[in-house]
């Protein structure tokens, strides 16, 4: 027993020695430490990986043009394993131990919600490129700023298009987790605003794959259109089963799923006419944001694919941070916070100007899958083509 | 074990307590958090060990009690304005009651059947937390108001860990513990000897449920945001089992060592090799399972480094 306890104590002591105790002192004067924790493993690794790409590319570009305020960026990116508990611990480490000068945001609304408390406690700001859930900004927080469109607006375009084609009754369904539920709440608000009747609103558990009962219930309730606040597998299953059951709706809109390339590939003809939402698309000729062409070309050169909205939003947030640092003139986090709250700038992602809650009014894009391609159909100023709605009946396709 | 040895062990625990009591003064917030979560895993592994190590009923669903505690804390603090420390007792009570209700039928199952029933139970509680919207806010999760909590949660976890170690130690050195061992070795024989196996199994199960619930509550208050996915995470159960097995299940000191070592190893691997940590972690588990099937304690006993009777 004695030996064992001694060994446990020894292990603890060894740990305290092994873990580096703060790097602030031995950091070169001409460097600036930029750091964050992001999900490099676990359930968020895929979308967060694109964000890591954008971050690394931005760091290299900034360093090659002389750094931030003349200082070279030293980047620290830790892995939160897609886990809130780890994320909180890591942000404490980044702030109190590594003493980063500039903080970067994590991925996902849930993790951002937890980490936002750390920002407040240590008064370190960041632009949250990985969170679209508005309750994060409803608590009077002062050190967290949004850049992407909020979840409540994901169905904005689809509801408007439904109204345009004369739909009166819609159904709102969605996976039961933070983000889809927020977009469901938003869909309901837009429907109320435009005078559409919501005849059914229901959440289904995560990983559900059988929607036949739910689809029939929707039909029986008299809905003409479905707003599905879903990810990939659930949205794909819903569309397949609609076809199998020969249930016809004038409009079907998914939130996340249709935006992924494999949606159109796997569903083929069934994916046609489906609406989806995107925060951003690599379409410089349509969106016309400054620097888009260069950003897209450089990203494609480095990573062999066009940037998606995760990459675009992250890069945009970093451009905002850079502009705010320039305005602040120093790495003082209070000054940076004030600059982020007041600055107005346009990035590859679009305009950035936050309201007094710290939320940016970003306008997303609603697209329709037409001949296997995503074509922007809403808002009108950016529409590539007019939406082909209502969807033709299954028998006439 | 003699009276003297017990006193010496008590003194060692007291020393450990004193050391940990002073720890936050000298450490950064991050290392305090690290120590907090290490202690949390000590609590979880030791509790798991009471039913699965002492009694031989391997549970793959212990995260359910942890999640229940986390939700009890969040619901009572956020929606009903309780003080957070009080909610820990409430969470432990609820978990204890759930353990009685579940344990009564499920503890009749043996071996893999029990393990799978517990796995199902943990999934069930996760689904309830997701679906019972009115109580748990479903998939939205529950967010606490922002508060300064680094030291308060640290001390709460320290007290909980000391209580858990003390209880596990007392169980191991009592007639109750010997009866649990008898059930593990041969349940039919134990029953034939007049041991009321149902009662003792149930008691062990309840004991193993209350501490994880309190730990879940403390961690909820530390992280300030919970959602079903995060607190009913099956990997937490796996960690409890792995830590106990690494240290040596069925002993008191084993799970403590296992939790400290494994949690530290995990932390060091991702600090130094962020992308390779999962591989390193996996290799570590394989090596332990291959070369130390009875854990570090068993390994040490086999080589005569530690006297057998001393390791409880």
C-alpha cells in the first residue's frame, strides 16, 4: 500500500514537471502566439478539418506578408476530441498557461456555448466561425462575436420560396439536437411572419433512419411542403422514402445534407429540385466579395478541392480579426474586443458588422439541386437561376 | 490487516488530502482543471470497481449514473434556482433510486447479459434525456449562467474523491466486502453459505451509482453546459473500466493508480502528439491487456514487488 500510494504521488509530481509551465516568458519578442482548440478527432473532425485548413493557410499568408502588426504568427492548434469538457480545459490552458495573444474559436455550437464562458471569464475575444446557434449571443456575453448566419435563418429562403409558389401549409421536422432545433424554431418564425400555416412540427431522435410513419403523418396533416432541419443521413433517408411511398410535396428543403457533394451523387435523380442552405459558396462571379478569387485559387492549390463554407467562414473570421487588430494597433485583448465590436469590413465571406449582442447579420444562400449541381436561387440579388418549383410529381419525372 | 496498517493508510490518505488541498494555490487554472478531472476519473473508476471489481458484475452502462447526476445538477440549478452543492446530494439520491429500480431485475443476469443490459440502460437514459423535453430541454442542452467556478469545483471534487476512497477502503476491509468477493468467486456457493446475495449485490450497485452521479454534477457545474451526447457518452464508461483494469480491478488502490496514469497519459500524448494520440492510447491499452491482464497491481504482485495482502 505504502509503495503504491508513493508511486501515485510520484506520478502526479512527474506530471507537474513534465507539463510545460507557461511559455509567455521565453517567447521571442517578434512573435505573436495565436491559438485555439478545434476538433481534429471525433464526431466533428470532418467539418472542423476544413476550418483547420483555412487557419493554416491564413497563418502562412500572414507570415509571408510580414506577420500581424509586424510580428510573426506562432500557431498553436490543440485537439478537443469533439468533447466539451476537453475544450473547456484546453481553453483554460491556452489562456492561463500558454498565454496566447490571440484566441481562435472551436467548432460546433455546443462546444462554443461551453467555451464562451471561458472567454468571458478571462476577457479574451474571438470570432466564432463554428457556431450558428443564437442562444450563445442571448446571454449578454461581451467577448464572443458571430460571423455566420444564425441557425434560425437556414430555412429563411425556403419559406420565402414556398410563399412565392402559393404554398399555404408546411411541416417542420428536424433532428433533436441544438442546431437543428434552432433552425426549426427559425422556420416557424419565418412561416408566421409570411402567413404560412405550420400544420406539423416534430423532432426525431438522432440517428433515426425510418421516416415512413413521420412522412405519412405529414401528408395526413395536409402539409404541402417540408422544411427538414437535418444532416446528411436523415435528409437522404427522408427523400428516398418519400419516393418509395410515392408521397408528393411541392417543396422539400434540407439544411445541411443537400449542401454536401455526396447528397446529389448518392441520391441521383431523387435529389433533383431539393432545396438546401449554404452559408457561402465559392462563386466569386456571383457573390463578388473582394479577394474571393485569390482565396479560392490558393485554397484549391493547397488542398486539391474548392473551399466550402466552413473554410470560407473561417478565413473570413480571420480576416476580420486581422483588420480589428490593425484598428486596435496592439494585441491588448480589451482593445481587440472593442475593435471587433465596432469594425465594419468586407471579407471573402461577406460583410462583417455586429449588432450590440455581437451578432453579424450574414446573409446565407438557398440553392436548388438542378441536374446534379447546386444552383443559388435565393436571395434574388445572388440567384444564379430561378427556382424550379413546385417540384414535378414523382410519376412525371 | 492490522490496526496499525489501517492507521498508516489513513495517515497516507490524510497526507494526500493535505497535498491536494494546497494544490490550487501553486498551480495554473489549467493544471487545477486537469487535477479536477483526474480526481473525477478516480471517483468513476473506483465506483465502477465496487460493482464490477469487488462483486464481479461488469457494467458497461455506468455513464448513466454520471449523466443522471449531471442533469440533476443542471435542472435544479438552472430551472429551480438551487445552490449547486445541494444538487449533488439530490443527484446521488436519484441515481441511487434508479440503481435500486434497475438493479433489482438486472442483477439477476450474469456475465455478458448483465454487461449488455447495462449498456442498454445507459442508451435508454440518453434517449430519455433527449426526448423528455419539458424536463431536460432535449437536444438543446442546458447552459448555466457564467460563474467563477475553478476552485469551488476543485474542492468539491477533492472531497468527493476522499469520500469515495474511504468508502471503497471500508468496503474492501469489511465483512460486506468479503461477501462481495464471495459472490464474485462463486455466487451459488455464497448463497449456499447463507449470504443474502440479492441484498449485497443491490447494495454494492447502489454504492457504485451514487458517487458517479455526484461527480457528474460537479463536472456539469465546471463545464457550465451539458447536452445528452456529452454526458451520456459511452466512452466515459469505457474509461472507467479501462482505468480499473489498468490499475488492477478488485483492489482499492488499483483503480486510483489506473485513473491517474491513464488520464495523465492521455493528456501527455495529445499535448505532445496531437494527431497521434488516439494511436498511442490504443497501443497503450493493447500493451496493458497483453502483458498485464491483472493490471499493474497484479503485475507487481506476480513479481514479488508488493506483498499480496498489502494492496487492498
